[in-house]
C-alpha cells in the first residue's frame, strides 16, 4: 500500500457523502491553484529582479495605482472563487439536505440515542413498545448496528465533556454536549463494518473512543434486534444509572 492510497479517505457508503467530498475537492483544488500562482510570482519575480539582472535596486512602496488594482483583483478573485463559493455550497447542502431531518411519523426511520462518555460510545434502540428509556430498550457499547438503505436519526448527548461523533465512511460528524441533545442523520448503503471515532480532543485517552458500525441487510438486522430484545429485559436495570441513561424522544 503506497502513500497515495493511505492518504485517500475511506469509501463513501452514504447517499449524501458526495456533497462533503465535492466541497472538500473544490476547496483543495482552488487552494492548490492559488498556491501555485503565489509560488510562480515569488520565484518568478525573484529571478527577474535578481541582483545579476538589476544592478541598481528599485524601491517601491506598492501604493501606485497598478499595484492597488492588482492587489484588489487578486483579493476579489480569492474571495469570490473560494470564500463566497464555499459558503454558498455549504449553505445550500445544509438547508436542502443535511438539515432536512427525516420524520419517523411519515417515513421509515431508525431512531438511535447516543451517549458519549470518557471513554466509550453507548447506543440505545427503542424496544417493541417504540418508547425509549423503558425496560425493553436494546443498549450496546461501542457497537452500532443499522440496516442498509435506511435513514438513521440520532439524538446525542454527553455524560462528561464535549465529544464529537464521527463516522468517516458517511462523512458526517456532530458534537455531543453535556446537558444538551444534538441531532444528526444519515444512511448507509453498503453492508460491512466501518469505524466510528471521536473527532474532539476529550482527554488523554481520547484514542480509546473508537467504536464499530455494522451495516446489515434488513433481514439480518431484524434478526439481531429480535435476539437483542429477548436479552434486553435481563440486562436493563432501572436502578443502574450506567444502563438507564435514556431519555424521552422528542422530535
């Protein structure tokens, strides 16, 4: 495996991950373009106005009309092609895609509550009653399982400090904040196992905040849920705060 392969992002398994990749590629390409222009100017003028070619030095304060125009043109070009376009693309994606949260009342959505803590991710699924924080909830640690092709809506919070729930293969991340519930949604379209990480420096053993995402076929996911629900009532203990951490789901 060469350096170029190692530097590539993991395969995108989501419907909307290409929007993140597109913005990243656009920004990177333009930054490289302007970097090359700066290097051409830096080394080109150093060559053209070297001591060998200009025995008598020429001093300027850069306040002539042509200097001001050149600076304004370059600044405007950078602002319009990078800053303004990045803001436009990002705002459009947020408003039309990422902030359009799926509604469990009108479409098929898997709801998952997430609790981040030093140094673990805990995931909670509603049981047969469809209500969170009850005895039949399915709770896992560092082990998120979802069905392929299904929108997954997450409600997240933190037990201690700010963490960041990051799934590189779907290109999405969101902060988990103590005392506050944040939201994010995505879908996964390719079965397999993928990494979950914490993208916020949350303490010395920050590297331990690694979990695994497993994307099942719908049939296998339902089998896993049924098996887990049978075990749930034997493992859920309302008196144990480490197990009974769920909250009432609110849209």
